[in-house]
DNA sequence: TTGACGACCTTACAGCGTAAGTATATGGTT
DNA sequence: AACCATATACTTACGCTGTAAGGTCGTCAA
């Protein structure tokens, strides 16, 4: 009775065989919804209409799966177009990275932590370095530039991922809840919340462009003197 | 036979009662060594000579414990001294944050993700905002400044935490291993590794000050025009 | 002396990643 | 058409995890 029915009781009726790409895609969707801790092999299998262990035909282990997910993120970010001026290319890259990381916030703390980078990761890095070198950056200045740019973009994405709200209404609600009775002891925080964050039209996301311009201006100035 | 011996076989002979502070301190030490995933209630209890469930007399649950750990990190970072010029204060703050996050790398992705910030966190934030406001920053510019500064510092710390090596020797070994046969297809990466990263005296940590100066210069320029 | 309280321990449960072993369907070769 | 190698999927089992529920005991106030 129970034996035969079990197979077709899954959420998804599997049309065809599984492959690595669809496992990775499903894993990314699951992490998008429940964070990286919400991704488990059992749940992932269930969502694909398969037992957990079947996934191991397509990924070596969970670490390998996460490596593939991160590599896919780099693929989505996209590489600078060869020959594009460095400032335009870096602006596009920063905005694209930030946009992808907003869709896949679980990836932000993982981008720099992979000891075995995938093909797309390597390609992306090489293309970015090439863009800067062709733009006149010396080797040491290229290292400075990419460290600074990535630190800013990753750090901003990390902050954005930590925001426990989505739109402006939620922001206002939460800000007021937190500040309840704390205004007296934290006057500057209270000022920021009441005069800025809860203002009509405020969106934390808008802070991104300000910082990016500061960073790019700084790099442009560092490029001027010689070279 | 086995019943009575078990209690004293723990790693640590408990002299006195446990308290919240020592639980938090031990948890930080454990996370320092094995990352946040290496911290488990059972192992933490064992290291304190206590059963896992006894920890729940001092912390509500693991989430509460991690909240306390993050708040302790903000406490260690320290607040700007009232009256200190903003640029000096922000430099000190950035370097202190980065230094603390190097010792406690597990904290970097967590700093911005706490929905219930602790007392030290709130105090630190308020003091930082106050320093900028007193330095002549308008409310909106203060928001820009702290977002930019924190993005840079957190992002840099994140990159640093992801480095899978510690000293220069390991760096060279790993770089050469990764580049094995990949030099031809990734010329710019190969160039960076061979001409810069594997050079005597190179230390990724040195990149920090360059970026920090760029950020602070940018803020100083944004402060000039008016206000 | 008593009785309440807080710190600690024991037991138990559902869920985790994955090692090991088994069944089954597919595609290529006779 | 018959066969078998291989890839894919399933089953079972192990030692982990966080923590709910309840029992034991030493300390201190009344």
C-alpha cells in the first residue's frame, strides 16, 4: 500500500532525468528563499521529486554544490566588455554585482571564501584585471583598485542583505519600534531615524551610487599623477 | 562504574558556577577556531565542563548567544572619543573594526544581520553618528558617510576572512598551485600573481590603508562645498 | 526546619550530511 | 532480440545538530 504510492507523492513530478545545472538552479532558488541555512539536501531532493542521496550523482557533496552556486553567481554578474573604458566598465560591474547579490543575498559572504574557484569566477577576475590594466593601471594599482572596489560592493551588499525589511513602510514601522524609548539615550540615532530614514522617498539603496562615485573618483585621481 | 566517572572526565574542571559572560567568551573562542559552524551547544558545554542544556540557564537559545557575541564585538571595537576630529575618529574606528574582525572573522557577515541589536551596538552607532554630526556632516551626508565607511571596512574584512592562507609563504604556495596551467588562459591573473602577489614583502593587509584614504578623502571633499 | 528557587543533568525528538549497499532503467553491443 | 555495463535513483544507517520536557540537588530566606 505505502510502497508504490510514495514515489509520486512528491511536490514535483519529474519529467526527465536530473542534471547538474537543474540541481544548482533549484539550490539557488531554495537559498534565495530560506538563506543558505535553509538549503538542505533533503529539502532540495524533495523539491526535485528525488531522494536526497540521488543528488550526489550530480554534485560531489554540499560544498561542491555551493561552489557551483557561487560560480553561477559570477557568471550572472558578467564580464567587462573588452576595450570598454575602465570607469564605465567598473561602474557597470559594480552595479551588476550589487544587483545580482540583492537577488541572491546568501552569496555575499561566500564570494571570497571559495578555496576552489570555478571557471566563471576565474574568467570574471581575469577580465576585470585586464580592463584595469588596459585602462592604464599599473600592476600594484590594479591590486589596490580591485580590493577597494570589491570591498565596497561586497560590504554594501552585506549591509543591504542585513536589512530586515524590504520597502519604505516596513522601514518606518521597524525604525519606530526600535527607537521606542531609546530616543533619549541615543539622540543622534533618533535624529537620523526621524529626520532622514523615515522621510518620504528615502531608500537605503540610493546610498550605493554616492559611495561608488567616491571610490571611482579616488581611483581616477590615483591614476593621474604618472603612468 | 560508568555513571560516576563521567562527570569529571570533561576537559575543564569547573571551579565555580557558570555565568553569561563566560559562556559568551567561550563561544567566541570556539567560533574563532572553527568558524560559526564549528560552534555547537554540545561542544561549548563540553569545553565548559557542563552539559549542553545547562547553557540554556544563561542564554535563551543559540540565536541569543550569537546576539551577545556580536554585541561583544561592537564593545571591543570601541566608541569614538567625544570631541575628537571626525577624520581621526573614523580612521581609528575603521582600523579598530578591521583589527577586531580579523581576530573574530565569523562576526563579519553577522554585524549587519542582527534584528535585535545589543546595548553596545546601539551605543557605538550613536557615538559614531554624533562624531560625524559634530564634525559638520549634515544628516543626509552622515548617512552617506557611515554607509560608505562600513561597507568598505566590512567588505575588506570579508575579503580578508576569505583568504585561505595566513603568511606570505602560504600565499606563494597557494597562488602557484592555483595558477598551475591556468596562466595561458588567464594572462592578467597570472601577471598579478607573478609580478605582485608573490613578490617579497607583499601583504594583502597593506591594501587596507589605500582604500581607507580614498574613502576619507572623498568624504572630506563632500564636506567642503557647503555646510 | 522548611520550602522555594536556580543551576545542572538526563532523556528524547526531529532534522541534518553523507557513507554504504541495492535496485532499476537506459543505451550500445552483439 | 538478447545481453550487459553504466548511470541514476532509492534504502538504510550513523553520528551529528538545537532544544523541549522533566528530574535532581545545593543554597539561601523565612
